[in-house]
């Protein structure tokens, strides 16, 4: 009886440590990837909104090339994108598995998605506001950062929140191909060892993380909106 209790206690301690390490890895992958993807997506969105036919400085071919490239990247299933990017990941990080290695496909896979959402946020800005800024002799750079960005900022906050939640899901998927984090725990400890307890806790933690970040995003949205 005492031996059974001791074994249960040791397993609980071990599981707790495994899950804590996995949460740290998942947060590392998700937050760093979201930051990098947002920076890239923001830059792409600016080019898209500027070169659009109704943009500040229309340029048909630039917009079309970037539009096609973004649509192509968005069409890749994430699990396939990870495999396709193995050479790129190994070149940049030195290996194609592990927590930091998965940041590369997570960033590349979600940057086009963020670019589209930020572009949509920019397009929601009332054209009359932009035209009014032009009438005062405002430069293109000032229109982007003093007119478009402030007006679209609440929508951008929502876009980043949604992207972070998607990346958390992608990071769990990455764990199935050597990415680490909660996905790896669910596969290695839950699926392969037939231990449903690990699967339960990984799913539970993922749900909690999504709720936390969604609530934080909603809170920031309300602050910026008002």
C-alpha cells in the first residue's frame, strides 16, 4: 500500500515537472513566433495597403506579386510547411527539431495570415479621414503611422490576439514532429504510453492558455477602442 502511494506521488511529481517544462516551451514558441510574425506581417500589410489600386501609391505589379506570394503561403497545411521548411530551419537554427527550431515555420506560416488581417484592418479606415490628411499636405509615411495605424489599432489588437491563439494550436501540432511543448507531451507520454492523464492535462492547459490570451486581448481592445 505504501509502495503504491509512493509510486503515485513520484509519478505526480514527474508529471508536474514535465507539464511545467512543456508550458514554458509552448509559451516560448508561441510568443516569440507571434512577435516575429507580427513584425513581418505588419511590413507586408503596409506594402499591400500602399500599392493597392485604391492605396496611397498604387503599383499594380508589386501588389499582385505580393498578393500571390501571400496566398500561396497561406494555402500550405501547417504540418506540410514544417517539413518543407526543414532545410531553411536547419540553416537558420542549426537543427530542424526542438522548441527554437519550430519558431521558424511558425513565423513563416502565420506572417501571411497576420498580413491579411492587418491589411483588412487598414482598409476599414474611413477614406474621408485619409483624404482629409492628404488635403493638409500629410506625407505618405505620416498617413501610414499617424492616420491609418491609430485608426486601425483596435482591429490590429484583435488580429494579433487571434493569431496568437492560432499559433498556440500550431505549436501543439509542431510537437508531433519534434517541436517540443505540450503537443510533444501529448504524443510521447499520452499517445505512445497510453496514458490518458497526460492527454487530459495538455488539452486542459491549452484551453486555459487560449482563454487567458483571449481575455487579455479583449481587455486591450476595449482600452484602445475607448
